[in-house]
């Protein structure tokens, strides 16, 4: 335990994923994706139902529209791309992605967002150590979720799905968004630690030149995250204090 508690203190910056690391909104994303694809598969008469494992296998941690494409490909389905602002009712990649976003926001607005208590304590401890902080999330809803959780004041840099799209950055498992956040913090990647709960995010951190990758197991599994490239895995960021 002492080794865990000292493993992050020599870094200059922490690059946090959001959903599942700082807030329990990964569960909300799971729920929104299941509602989306349950409805779509039923509407189109596909017999292979959406499974819980589909979220971790094809969707978790990826940019929204990549998740749509990869899930559909797993079912042998190819849809037109559609415009970025496509109607959520349209059967296109963009339309389905926008429909999922509506479902997600409806759930958040109904139930609110309460951050993980251990994550808040860890953030406070990191700031007390003088570390710089950033959020690196594939979700385009990251600023709204941070605000709803009362965490927006902690993070001067937020690289979300919209920032990545505007900058032309590939999403996780590519390390580009983490590298971009490190640059905005003016900290070399070698002095940054990535904190992730998704396999694709851990793979992104492992593929970069970062000091370490902390895996947070919110359901993916310790060994799965280690196999993806995590330096070590904890059940909660409070374990690092």
C-alpha cells in the first residue's frame, strides 16, 4: 500500500479520464447506449440483442461515433454516415450518436451527478502536492458533467470529444488527446500520469510516453486493465492516499 501511495507523487501532472474515474457517469453512458441499441435493434428486426459486454468490447472510452460504428460492425451493419448535426431519428451513424447523446443528457438532468468521494479527495491531495490537472475525455458532454458534479473549477484544461474533433485529433486508444492535454498544461508527457478506467483509455496511456498509467477498476477487471497496459490498478483513487 505504501508503494501505491508514493507512486504518483513524483509526477508534475495528472491527466484524468472523466466518466468512471471522477464521476459515476460511465454507468449512465452504459445505460444510454443500451437504451439506444435495444431500440434500434428492435426497430430493425435484428435478432442478436445488445449485451452488457458489448459496451466494454466496442464502445467504452471511445469517441461517441466510433462507438456507434464499432458496435454496428460487430452486428454486420453498415449505415450512412450522415451530417454531424443529423436528426437523432435518422438511421445514420451521426443520427444514432446524437440520439444516444439525448438519452444521456435526459438521464443526467433527471438524476444529477455526484462525483466519487475518493476521487475528490485524491484531487485535493494532488493539488496540495502542486500537481497540474487536466481532464481528457472522449465525451463531448465533459464540461457539462464536470459542472453538474461541481468539479469544473479544478481543471483548467479539459480536452473532450469536441476539442479533439476541432483539433483533428484521433480518439482513444490513440494517445493524441492525452498528449494534447499535456501540451496545454506545458508539462512533458514523461512527467504526466494518465488515470483511466476504460481499456481503450489505458491503451492510449500505454501507447504514449507517460510516466505511468493508473487503472481504476470500475468493472473492466484488474487483469484486463493490466493486460491493456496499466502500470497498476486500484479499485478507487482513495487507495492512493
